[in-house]
């Protein structure tokens, strides 16, 4: 087997099967936790923390107030795992139920109600049932195509349900010349305008041609519904997403009901109005569930009260999510397996969603010798609703025999050797381990081997080297 | 072949050509001798020549103007009085048997008494010989004196020139920004480089009154425009930078920070990481004492107490905070954080620096309107992005993947502000000037006052585009650091009209005189060539 | 002290000029009979005839390398012609260039002169090689007097000028055209007369007016005042304005000087008047000839002096710089001649000294 430097960061083949992680770009830093090394604390888990303080309850609806619920990114039909798929639907149903309970006059679903445009019919049926319930209660629903349930020829489940009269579809409009004229819907005189999403942010060009003047001329309060990331608010995990800059949005809407970004956000934007992303109702992938472990997902109840907008975030009820991180570094496959087994045997997983993440390099043995499937079985036996495995970064040191390729440059060889040594060593401080550690060593040696420049005084030289070293250390600290 | 003069004397670097009567030679004009090989020469000075002695000439003039010269005139005036052009040979071009040009710096004199002609575009075919059009960097068309050889576009190799830095110098009104606009315009559909423009006059993107990059057919794909203004044109992104993107070293050489303050800054950063600036401002007595109850000293609380426990002198924090406050335009008033500029401690602008980096990395041109920013804030924004690019590209270099990345160049107006001599730490721009080319990062410095840029940096800017400049000291600074010997061109530089320039680069065989057409004309030309827009269809249109 | 000296000198000169009027042209040679000044002898020019050609000839020579036993000279004769104010190209070469070698003839009282044209094709425009008495170049009969060998180069040039002039007249000029040589028509050298006679004959044959224009004149008046100056002052005194010519100045019986002498002012505001001579002047339309020359003398470079002569002089002049180059080449060639170094050393000591 060819040697592989730790700088080669591609996942091992078996990790690719984990479909839950396919959308994940980069795990957020807060989830990177170090596994304690003492025997007593081999396992490390974060109990579902939700948020420290639950949001204040929604005040009762006042007379004369129009109240609506703003949901987005329900992703019904997501997850191949039956339990997770069911939990997802349940979360949606819970959101709808809560909206009804809070007295919403209408509901906006700002895209990606479904995970695909043609979902499993059982999922569609569950959703239709809920919508029918709303219709019976006289609560209007406004739905916008999202990037997942959009269909270029309007053959989406959205169109079926709309055809059945279960909701209003937002996003109507047409090009007049070079201008996109959107057709407003309305609820009791409140114009609701939607700009539908397309796959891969293709809707951006629609924004570019949007006839904003006509929209800005509409009377306020008015609502703009969209399903796109906004450049100025782009969270760091949506790195490569196509974003729409604020300047392409029509100005002066009381409320901008967003979707697409699976992270809750409220911004009062000067010159525009209140931009709100409610985040997902349950999530559609591993990363979403991780974030759910930290903060409960939910939706917004919005009151329009004599022109003013009041926001109330309502969390949905989902099972407790338990995150468990294990580091394999320096351990043998059997030793690591035992450690996991020990944890699984002793855990209380009843009614929980368990997310088990294993990472690091085994000192000996192969990843499949850890027999993660067996661990998962144990967790399920112990009452977990579901056990999600993430073994993407588990690898074995046995594959790392470094061979020096003489066709490589001195620098490359140096990097390889440093990489090899760092990968074999194990330090208390994680910043010194793995790729990070090797990078740090290389950066440091680079900073320290600088020579004094011809026109530089000793003092300046000293200051420069010192500054560079400090910068290297600072940025290493920063990544921890 | 039109003869315009003849070589009559001179030496290497100073050849005298007698101008043919009826012809007019100009300073800066290009002349040629021969067909193959061709000696290309440039006029750098003109004098009168006469067969008559000075005394005689004065007498003759006296007779004329004192009224005693009725009936007098010069017989055969063309023979007696004429113009002598001082020229220097700038290139020696040979076309070899397989049609390839070989251009070299002239080391011999053209044949004595050679007849001299004006140049044609054909004489400069060697300039485009073997060039990769995809990698070209447009500068204008060839110029000979004040005449323009419009069909002879002058380009240089972009990746080379950009990484070896470009300096554009001129006094006001000589066409600096027109040139930069033209360069950017022609670069917009080139993928080999990402360009970051820090635009303190908000002149490059364009608006309804003046065209700019936004009028380019490829603008949507390849131009990213950031402006802090809420009334910025559509498509622009609101410039907002989260303070999480700001690191202590971004202040190096930007804000004058003492060693003690620097130490304090790093301590705070180590403690709070990305939140270090927010914490500095948010710090209220209560929150701080909660966070540091174990490190409280003598009634002090918060960051200050923490710093003092680490040996930082009293007062240092306040001074540091004041400096950072001014630089970031973030102030604390009555317990509230007031953000007046583009830096924010809130939830927005988190990805801005990364987005800009990503755009540059994909060969886009990023224009940042800094017209409403304080000078500090502008440089800080630049410093943050430049640091990001530098760090990223250094990473690519060590990973061996730098080759596939586009060159990144940063356009700096009033370059001496950031490249000027300073006693303190060298900022990131100074670093790029000195070692950026190893990482495929370059600068395009624009200035009126090249003399304020340290010699070492000037010498590192290996392409100089010299527009008109009547300040002798400035011309001297440029000429002394130019890639070619321009000692005789000083006068010529002083007399350059708007749009006319001289390009001296280590990537050109000689200092090439160019003319950059008016940007508005370039825009019109491009627009005329543009094809019709496709018919658009909206998915929701059937509804 | 210096001012004092100069002041005294000025006094002497002014007393001289005060007495100019009392004078008359003075000729030491008995072949001339001076005619006293008379203001009525000033004449205005007459309208010129149209269509005639003016041709000017001048020559220059310079000693390049010399020793007491030889002199190598470079000589150049040039012509320029004008018609209707425009230069008129002639069918003859504009310049004749030749090396002239002067050596001692076998008869040691004579120098031998040989022409070596740079272009063999020009041999035909040069005189035959000749011998000339050394005494031509010295007034003294003293055997020990200096007979500078290099002076014989002047003879080589003068003969060539006459000879070339004659060829031009024969081949390029027509009736009514004016030929102007640089200098007076007087011949001084042994053997020169023959060339002059040939040239006059050519002029007479073709009806060409043969003239000489002396840019300097050593003629004086009986009071010792320069002749041309005296004529000018006479004109000033009697308010003779504009351009004019003055004649007669003398009855000329000199067989070696076949020309009528005039003094002319060719441009009104010029401070210069010149001696101008016409061969067989009597009976010619002298006024028209003067107008013709005056018309050529309106160039700003030297108003009142024929532009044609300026050009001819420039064309013919052998510059010092040119001499240095020629000298180097000649010396290089001569270096293979035995004893040449010693020969040259006999006379070039002053060069060494002035270089110190």
C-alpha cells in the first residue's frame, strides 16, 4: 500500500458510506472536543444541552394583531434511517401544532418543505394530512419552492399539494423584457411576495433582474419570502454556497422570511427591515443534528401589530440528542473497541438520539476491527431511538510507512518526514498532534530559520522573527 | 518607406538625427532603421541645428526684427537650419529564418548615416511574439510621441508582472485611474488572476453617471463589489467585517501600537480568541468579574484585572482599546456598543473576509469601496484580506498546490500610506512587496509620490508605469529604480499628456511608450461588440 | 595701464580716419593708374536679366603631413550654381577631391606637384602635374630664405580652381550666365596665367561673364585707409543710400590682372562693401550683374555677401577634424617608408611642444 502523508486529508473509503454527512462542509469548531485520556474518562459525552435558557413563552395574541408562523427547511423525507425520518416528520407536525396553538393566522414555509421534489408517498401523505388539518381550521399556508423541492417544470410534490388546494404557492411571476415581475399573494391586505429558489443558487440571476421598484411601491406591512443565503449573513459553515447580496433585495419590507440557511438568525437591516432565518425544524444531516444538540431547532411566531414586527422563537420538541466523541489516537484497534464497548454497556440511552463520532489514528489494527456496528447495536439495545455513526476520520497508523520519493523536492520530503514523526508522536495538547501539529512544526521552523536581511538591524530582525513566531503560535492556539 | 531623418553623429545612448525638412519629430517618438534587422530608437531630446554660427544667427535675427532685413530670407533654409533629434536605440530586432523574432538590447550603433524612418505597427510584431494571450495584461496601445498606433496593443505577461508588482506613478490628472480601469476591464475575463481593489474614491465599480467594471459583460460572474453604503448599486455586497476576522497581527504597521500594548493585545487574544475585540468592548464590571473572579486583583475587574495579573501596566489597556476603537470605528457609549463603520461585533459579516479570499482565489476581481472609511479602517480591511490571502497561499505553497492557483494582486491607491517607510513593524503589504512573488501575490501601487516609498520596495516593483509627472524629484525616484536606464527620459516624462505613459519593466526589452485610451471609449467599444441578451424565463411564470 | 595703451592706439587710428577723404585709391604697382574719388561714380544696380545662372567656385587645401622634403596636401574644389534663387544641379561633380603631393623637383630650385584624385574619375577635372619655382613663394632671392614646401599646396589648389572653373563654363554655362570665383582676378603664381587665360577664353567663347569676388581686400588709399572702407565712408558722407557699386577706381594695365575693379555694397543695411572684379567689364551691363549678385546676397546668414560663396566655401573647406583623420591614415601607410619618421621629425617639434 502506498504511503500516505497526513497532509493527504481524504477520507478513507468506508467513511463515504455515511450518507448523513454528505452535505456537511466543515464541522463547526465548537464540536471539536478532545477525548480525555484517563482510563476513568474514556468515554466522553455531551448530554443534550439545548439552550441554557429556553426562550420566553409567546405572549397571547392581542386584538388587532396579525400573527403568523414562519417555518423553513423542514426537509420532509430526509434520512434513510426510518427512525430519523419519522422524527423529522414529527418535528414538523409539532411545529404546525404549536403554530395552531399559538393562534397563527397564517403560516409561511420559506422553502424546502420536502427534502426532494418527489418524496416517499408516505411522507407526502403525512404532510397532506397536516395541511388538511390547517385548512379545516382556516389557517392559510404559503409555501415557497426551496432548493430541494423545486422542480423546473413544476412537477414537484409542492405543485400536487397546491393543486389539491392545501396551500398557496408563493413565487409566481414572469419576465417582462429583462425585468422579473413577481406576483404578490396577500393575506388580509398584507402583500406576500416570494422569490423561489432553484438548485445551486441559480436563483441569483432572478434577483439580479428583479423589478424591485414595483415591489417597493407595495404598501407596508409586506412580507418577502425567499430561500437563499444572504452574502452578508453567510455563516462560516456555508462556505461555498452561492449567496445573494442584500443589495439585490427589494427595500422596505417589514419582514423578510428566509430559508435555506440552517441556522437561526434575526437581523434588523437598516434601509430594509427584519431579516429572519428560523433555521430547520429538525434538520437533514449529521451537522444539523449536531447543532440541534446545542440549541433546539424551531420556528418563529411573528406578530404584526400596527406596522411593528415582534418576533418570538418557538422551539420544536425533539428527543434528546447525545453527542459522543472518541479519539482513537495511539490506541490499538482492540483496545479502542473495548473502550467503546465499555461506554456502550454503561450508558443510559433511553429515548435519545445518540451520535457517535470516532476519529483519530489507530496505533495498530484496522478501523473495521473496532466493529462499530456491534457498538451501535449495543447502544440501540440500551434504548436509544437511533444511533448515528460518524467514523469519517478514523484511520490506522499501519498505513503510514513513509517512503521517500526521490523525485520530490527537498521541501516536500521535509514535510513528509515531519508529518510522519508528528503522526507517530502523541502530545497532551491536541494542537501539537496530527496535521495541525505538523503544520505548526513546519511553520515554526520556517519562521525561525529566517535569516537577517541585508538592510535590517539586529533589533528589527529580532522583532520580525519574534513577531512571526508569535503569529504562528497565536494562530495554532486559535485553531484549538 | 518614408524617410524622416538621418543619423549624423552621436554615440551609444546618444545618437543625433537630423530631421528631414517637412517632417516633425517629437519627444518620445519611435524611429526605426532598417527592415531586418531593425534598430528601434526613441527620441528623447530635440535641439535646433544650424549651419550658421550663433553670432550669425543672432545678427540675422537682429536684421529681421530691427527692420533692416527687408528682402532678406534664408536661401535654402532647409539646408541651413533644421532640427536635431537626440535619440537612443532601445531595441534591436531580428527576425530569424523560421519567422521568430529575436529582440535584444542594442549593443552596437546603427550604421552611420543611416536613413531613419517612423515606426509602423509591423516593427513591433516582436512584442507579441510567443505571448500567451490568455495571460496577457493589457496596458494600452503603442505610442510614438503623441501619435498612437492603435492596432498595436501593448500587453505584458500578467502572472509575471503582477507577482513582481506594478507601480503606477503620475501627478493628478495624468490618467492613473483611467489606466487602472482599463487594465481591470481587460482583466475581467482573464482567469489567471484575482484582483483586490481598495478603492478610496469609489471609482472603479461605476455608477449611473460614470461607467465602471459593472458595465463589463462578464461583470456578474467576475466582479464582486463591496460597499458600506446602503445606497450602493444593486449586486453590491454590503461591506461588513465581523471582528472575529480581526487578529492582533492585522494591526501591524497599520496602527501604531507600543510593545506593551501589543503584548496586552496578544494576551487578550489568547484568552478570548475570535471574540477578543467584542469582549474588549462588552466588558462590563459585572460580566468581567464573573469571568475572572479567580484572577481579581485589588478591586480591579475584567480584562484589565486579567492583564494586570499578567504584568501589563495600568492604563495600557485603556490606551490600546482607544486605538483599536478608532481603527475599527467601534465605540462604547453608555454601556452600548456603537458601530459606526464596517466592523461589527454582531452576527453579520462573519464570512466576508473568507468570501473575498474565495473570490480572489477563483480569479475574480473584488472591488471594495472604501470611500466612506477612515484611512485606518481602509488599511485594516486591506490588511485583514491581504493577511488571509498570504496565509492561504503560503499554505498552498507548502502543500505544493500553489501552481494551480490564480495570481492575486492588490491595488493600493496612494501606496506610500501603506508602503511608506516606517520604523515599526513591517505591515503585510510591505511583506508582500518583499516576498509576495514567492506566493504568487503582488501589489499594484498607485501614487503621486514614489519618492516616499523606500528604495528597497521601489526596486522590488519590477514594472513601472510612468505617466506624466512634472515633479523632478519624483521622476528621479522612479527613474533611479526603473528596469531600464531612463536617465535621458526625464524631460519626456514631464511632458507626457493624459493617458500617455512609459512602461519600464523587467519583462520588456525596453521602456515602451504607451497610450491608454479613455476608459469610456473602451467600454463603448466592448458594448458595441456585445451580443444580445438571451430571453429569460422564470420558473414560476406559469403560475 | 592696458587701457592707457589702447587709448593711445585709438587716438592714432582716429587721426588716420579723419584724413581718409584727402586720399585716392593707391596702387603700388605701376600698371595701375588710380582715379581719385568722385561721388558721381556711385551707381545704382540695374534690373537683372531673367533666366541666367550664377555659378560660384571655391577651393580649399590643407597640409596633412609634411616634412622639409615633402608635403602631402588635401585639396577640395567645389562649385554651386543658382538659377532663379534655387540651386541648380550641374552635370559636373560638385566637389573635386584630391591629394596633392609636393616634393623637391630634380631641379632643386623647383617644387614638383602631383595630383592624386580620390576618385580616379575626377582626374580629368584636375590640372596636369607641374613643377613650380620655389621663388614663387618667397619675395626674397636669398638662397637661405624659407621656401615652405607646404605653400606649394596653395598653387595646386589655385590651378585646380581655374581649371575646374573653365570646365564648368564650357560644359555647364551659357551665354549671359555669371561665373564667380572666390578672390580677385589677379594671377600671382608662376604658371597661373595660363590657367586664367584658358578660363577667360572659355568664358568668352560661351558669352559667360567671368567675375571674382574678394571677401577680403588689401587695397588701401593714399592715406593708408582701406579702399573699401573709404568708398563706404564716401557714400555715407554724401548720403548715397541703398545698394550701390563704385567705379572706376583705376585704369588697369596689368597683364596679369585682366579685370575691372569695382567696390560694391550688395545689401543696404550691411556694414560690408566688397571688391568685385569683372573680366572684360567694359561694355557689359554691370548694373544688372551687380543686381544678380545682390539677389544672391540676401541670405540671412550673411546679408550682403553672396550665399553661393558661403555654400561653395563650406563645400570646399577642409576641416581640421578631417585633417586628423586623414593624417592618421596617411601616417599609417607611410610608416613602412624607411626614414620617414626622421623626416617628419624635422618639422613637427612645435606640435610636440604645443602639446606639452
